[in-house]
């Protein structure tokens, strides 16, 4: 973190808690998956390879949603947990960025294991967090974590953005490490734009790259798809400066 950046004292503890134990992530995951500590520690290092092994090879973009909803199962929980624990400093800076902007009704789209949703729910400026993720195992895990951390009343989980129980508009949208998994990320930007309240902020990042050695087979990288994404981003959103040296960017709607 840039030492010149100050975060409010009442929210700084959330980041320190994450750096200490990922918001009690190991214990919560072991309980949820009914694993003992030794088995969990054995599975975390191989979780990325285990998840990649589920990839069918020739990936039909039209089947992406069903793949994440049905095929990956609990493997995604383990892979995401390993990444959040192993990249804690990076995740911590994205939590610090969220502290700077999150307020009112927060949408965490594709929120995975819920690190950002849980941290947002604990912020005093946040009224409610609406967690959206296709994977039912992710939703169940995040709900259980929220209850265990005393945040159940401020966080609700949903399968998709079209659920009528969701608010029409959000004051903050968080979508991290998700857009590269979508077959039409430009369309997702348009969907976000329609759901942003006046003055709302969207926190976004992306990585349209399958890796130098194919290590990210779940990412889309078609040049036409990527160009359409950036054209949409530049025509619909204005970047808001922040001083943290991370890939995540902050945006508001163009007037």
C-alpha cells in the first residue's frame, strides 16, 4: 500500500483481519467442506490444478454459465481460497480500495468466496451487500461465513442479477477477476451501467489472457471480444483516480 494513502480507523481492522487469517477462512472452509485441517492443507496447494483438470478443453462460450454453475462444484472454493491466502497483500489492497468507495447498496458480482462482500458488509457507510454468484456452493459458503461473522443481516446471496429481489440500482458495484470469464463482458458493462444509481462507483478489473502456457484456460481472450469490451468501457464510463498501485480501477458513469 502507498504510505500516503490513509484509510478510516474504524475500517482498517478489517484489512488487518484479512491479512491475519483471511477472515477465518481456513476454519470456515474446513467446516463447510467437512475436512480436517491436514486434508485441507494438502488440497489447497493442488487446487488450481484440480480446477483446471475440470476444463473440457474446447470451451463453448454458450456453456460457460452452466459450467461455473454445475461442473466446478466445490473445486472453485478451494482454488479461490488458495489464491486469496497466497495473494493476501494484493487482495488486501483491493479491500482498501473498496473502503474508499463502498457505500449504500453494494453489488458484489461474481464474488466467489466472499472476501470483498464480507468486508463491505462490515463498513459503516454500507447499508446492504448483494452477493451474486452462479455457483451454488459459493453462495452457500458465503452465507455461512456471513452468519458466523455476525453479518448475516447485511448480506444476501443470489444466483444472478435478474433476481427480482435485488434492488433496481446500486451505489457501488464490485466485479473483480470476473469479466475475463464472461463470453460477452461488454454486455455485462452495459448491464452494470443500467443498474448504477446517480454518483455510483464501479470497481472493476480484468485479465483477458489465457497465460503464456495456457495456465488460465477459463479466460476468454478473443481480440474482437476484448476490443468491444474496451470500446464499451471508454464510451460509458469515466475512470476515477485512486492512488493504490493495483490493477483494479474505479469508474463512474459518463454524464
